[in-house]
C-alpha cells in the first residue's frame, strides 16, 4: 500500500466524557462534544469521522446520521461515516434515505458502514426477535444493495413489506453511496461483503492485528471468485494519544476498565486485570501511548494487513476529560498520522530493496 494513499479516521460512540470539574457530562453535552471533535478533525486534516450506533446509557449516539448531518453543516472536507449502522434492526429504505440526505448536506461526503452491531439492545427496542438474527441481516443487506443503484426496486422477503417498482428519494448527486460492511471475525460475513462488492472494515478490538490477515486474503479471493472488485480494506481499533506512554495509559485505563467490566459482566468475562491491559497495549490492538508508540503500532498493523484505512476509536466511557480527548485528536491528526506515513514508506522501501 502506498503510504500517501492510506486514509485515517476517528471513531466515536458518543461516550460521556468528564468536564473540567471532573463531572460526567450529560448525553446532550456528549453529542455536542462529538460534533466539536469532528470539527477539529476536519480542521487538522483527518480524513473520516465515523459515529457508531448504540442504545445503552454509556453512549449518547443512537442516531449516527442525525449527528453526521449536524457535522456536515459545520465542516468542509472530512468524510462522514457511521461506524456502524445496525442494519438488522433498521429499515434499509430509511437508512438509504437518511444517508442520501447527509450526502446532500455534505456535498457528497457521506459513507455507510453496515453491520450487526456489538450489542443486541436494538432488537427488542424496535420489535425484532433475536431468533431472526441471521435472516434479518441477510435480507436487509440484499435490499440495501439493490437500493444503491438508485433505480426502481422490486424486492420480496420475510422481514419487511415487499416492494414493487418502488423508487426511493432523495437521489445522490454522485449516483451511489460509498458502502462498507463492518466485520468482527466471521468468515461468512467476509464472503458476503465480497459478494456485494462492498468495502470491508475489520473491527479489531482485541488481540494482535496479524490474526486478521486471513480475512483480508479471504476477502480478496472471494471477490475474485464472485467477479467483484476487492477494494482496500479498513480497520478500526481503540486508541488514545498523550504526551507520554505513561500519561496515555493512566488517562485511558480507568474508563476502559469500567466499560470493559460492564460489558464483560453481561458476557461472562472476568474483570479486567491491569496486567491484561498492559499486554494488550504492548502486543494487541489497543493503540495507547505517545505519538511514536502509537504511530509504530499503527504502521505495523496497516503493514501486516495491507490496509488502506485506519480508524482510531478515540473516546472512552466516562473518565477521560473532554479537553484530553481533544488533545488526543490533535496529536493523532497532526503528529501520529504523518509519522505513520513515514514509517509505512520506510517499510515499503525495505521490501523493495530486499526484492532486488
């Protein structure tokens, strides 16, 4: 991958930061903080902001496209993505319409990242049965794929009303929404993504990124077999940047442990130990540390996966202050990203030299 062609983004779920007095802010304030962080990212040249959909008290963003629409009106160049849109419990027609609207407001900067989501609260909230988990996503991604052609659609399934020559508005100016699928580690999901010709976004939230290399290879092989184009893959992982490794870890760890233990209790995981956290920072997929530490980890990850995009999930639940989050975004955009490009270029030069 040419270092100059790699894209870099930031991801947020609208986690609730603390204010300067140390108080956890309201969900309304957290949404406004996400907008402010996106404006800053736009100003310093970060390529993409992606907002995830959740329906839990720790996270303020349940409607990414609504927040993205707000960001669209106060930014100029940054692309606006979901991360992810939980298609299984939404309506594909409405998803298309909402993102086409964001695309209009942003002059063509909208992107959709479709996924199943990492939680299941949206299923009962919107009246869906978890026993239909597989068929809901399979049918809805098929319908969404057809809607992307922006022509009258005839479609029939079991999870929503049939459509007959239904035309959907608004249309986009470019004629097609840029669409990804977020995948957490299912080979079948990788194959499905290739089947529809969508871009692949790997959700790597634990363990060494190297273990996802077979999924990249599978995506490319499946694309070739099915006659679609294998586009550069993306990856997103948690991270936080500060002046030193020690400062970054001390700011990040408390909130990370809180949310990790809260989720772990629902899934039967033991409480996070500090030793596990340190190991994940050193060898896994937590990009936490100084500019040089984080840049070297990202350069390694995009190198082993030949990734064309890296998104850093920069926010944590309830502990990191809003001002520290802004500093992290600034360091990521102004120092980490240029350093990653330097390191990737150096790696490329080494490989070229070795091949001679």
